């Protein structure tokens, strides 16, 4: 029995040695194949660059072509650049863009990127990666959830993950505004500024035109998304005063953005803040002044209707417009945009006519002989102050006309159409 135990112990020991040997070999291969590189990317040997161009008269390179062996030292490890490819630099000498020459494991905040030879990187002035193209299947950690990305990835200037293409693999499901969505390969995954996840194929049911229950008023607005998870509410018509957010004329103009841009979380409601002004005592004297205000509210879908719950407890129900109503809304909005453009054009033409007439008057004006010595200065002051006055008056007249017709500026309409 003791002999059998001895044989078993020897066999087990041999097996452990083999496992340890192969795991050590694999680790060695990994260490040879990948370098864990943390920014900033600033240390390098300029002698291994050719065709160098410098920043002005300094000795700091602006552009160069990498020779074999050219590397950029990182906080830990280094990045080898692909020989024969160009590399560009900031004025402080840090790298702006490069092509990787050997497989590298690049770590940055929430992301671990497997960067093969030939992949392209762009670097922020602070030394953080902002774009990576041609990467292998990598990972990003968002809300304690590891998500596989591939090919392309972008980061904010702060180094935080912005968006990336989803990798092929097991189906990944996301919760979005109370609904479950199964993501597809190569769809863009965004991490919004508030930290929520958005995949380009997600739809919330919020986007569209909505009309307030007739018992409460004639308010109508449009909700739109910019394709990156950010939403905005645009006023189409009516008085939004029941939202406790509007006491100024320009907030009543059509196509006015009514809220701070917002995105949607996994829950079934969204937090929004309506823009407005409030009248407060003037701290510097008599009377009152207006201060910006934000009215907090929650928005949710209930039985196909949109319910907004305002901070003070009011609940407002909005009904979705039919497709015929939406078409009518669009035609009306196009007409309003055309009217706004016409107002802008007329104001601009009148300002040009006024400016031309003013310049002609100043040019032909006779200067008092007592001011003859300062004649040039007097006319110079007139040429400077006149156009400025015409510009201010033109803007004021333009806004007054927009207030009268209750339409937004032409550029507001362009922002709406291309949001």
C-alpha cells in the first residue's frame, strides 16, 4: 500500500512540474508578444528618425519617418513603431499619431487594448490615446460589465472610453429605458457623459412628436436623438409655462431646445431638466433681475403615452402624433425655417444698406475747421463706432421680429434638422 502511495505521489509531483513548465512557457511567450504600456508616450531616440521636420526653429520634431528599432517609452514598457511609417509630434515633443510595429497590450483606464502591428493610434496633448484603429478583440469595463470591442475605439480627452465597435461573440444584452436589447456585431457602443451605455441600434420609443392632453393646454414638442444616446426636446408650438420653465419670450419661440440634453439609463424613466428663468430681487439695488433656472422632472412611457412628472408633483400626459400629424408638423417647421431665413436675409441686407449709407455720409462729411487737426482721428472713430452701432441695432431688430412671429433663429432650425 505504501508503495502504491509512493508511486501516486511521484506521478502527481511530475504532473505538477509539467503544468508549471508549460504555464511558465506560455507566460514567457505572452511577455515576449505583448507589452503593457501606460501613457504618456514621450521618451524616444530622435536619431532613429529620418526625413525629420521641426517645430519652427526649435530642435523638437514635428514629423518624421520611423527607422527600424524606433520605440516610444511609456510609463511601463514601450511601443515599437512600424519602420517606414510616419510619426507626428506635439510642440512639447510628445507623440500625436503613430503606427504600431509589434503586438502590444495597451492599458488605459476602463480599457485593455490588444494592438497588433500595423494598428494606428492617435494621442491627446496630455499623452492619452484618443483613437485606435485596426485593434484585435479587446475589452472595456463599464459599470462592472466587461464588453468585447474590435477594430475601432475612441476615447475622450480625459482618457475615458467614448465608443467602440462591438466584437463578434456571445450575444450581449443591454437594458435601455426599461427594455432589453440584444446588440449585434460591429454596432457602435457608446459610453455617454453621464456614464450610461448606448448601442446605436437601441430605440426608446421617445423619439417623435408629442401633444399635451387638451385639458391642460396646447403644448406640442418633438423629441429627437443625435444617434449617440443624447436626446433633446424641441418646442413645436404652445406655451410651456405649465412646465414651470418659461417666462421669457425667446423660450416661447418654435424649435427652442426646452431641456438640457439628456440620455437614458437602464430604468424605465428618464431624468430631465427644463430650461427657464426666474425673477429674483436685484442684489445690487432696486427692482428684480432674471436668473437661469432648471426645473427637474421625470419622464416615462405609460401605455404608449408620455408622462412627465414635475418636481412639484404635477403630472402631464402627452399623446403621440399620428403620421399625418407628424408630416404636418414637418411641413410647418420647414415653412417656419424658411420664414426665419427670410427674416435673417432681410435684416442682413438692410444692415448692409445702412452701413453703405453711413460710410458714404462719413466720407462726404465736412469737418469743423476747429477740429481740422483731428480730422483723421474723428473719421476713424466714426468708421469704427458706426458699423458697431448698426450691428447692435440689426441684432436687436432681428430678435424682435423673431419674437413677434414666435419662430426660432435660422441656425436653431438647422440644429434641429441635423440633430
